[in-house]
């Protein structure tokens, strides 16, 4: 790393900022392959066994949390980028369209396979992700 043995790494802005990758890599190219997101899951049988008022409280809290996290996403991205810039990282936010197209094409098969295994959850997760991408 410090000795120059690694000259690239695939990481999100969270990884770049949180792990101090600027110590090793002075450039960050935005490809939006990942966004800092949080996911929660529940055991369906346990959820189904909750009293109706408790299930409603869980539903309300989950909707509120989802809204807050999507709202915080753009701020979090800006903060990560600023932290990297403050530490001398040059950030390229306009990657070549051909590179982005190649990455999207490469990811398509894995995405389709996951969706086939995860229906209908796929559209509930992937739809808002695609719609909310910065």
C-alpha cells in the first residue's frame, strides 16, 4: 500500500473517506457503483406474530427511517467527498460514459440473477435505488 504495491481499489465514497484511502491513493473516480445505504430485515414469522398495534409502530418507524436515510444520502456523499478533498484527493465525477456503460453491462447478469431469486423484493429494493441515485 504505502510502498506503491497497490495503485487502485474499488471502494465507495464511504470506504474512501472512512478508511482513509487518501493515504495510499490520491485519486477517486466516481462510478456510482454503490451508495451508502442501510438495510434492515425482520423475521417474517416474528413480524406476523406481533400485535397489530406493534406491527403498525414497526411499519411507521421503518417508513420514517427510510425517508430520513434517503434524505441524508446526498449530504453524506457531499461530506465524504469533502473529507477526501480536505485530505488531498482529486475527485473525478465525470467518468467516461464508455466506462460506465461497460460497468453497467458487466453488472446486468448478476442483477438479473438476484432479481430472479428475490422477486418481488427486487423491485422494492432496486426500483427506489435506481430512482434515488444522485
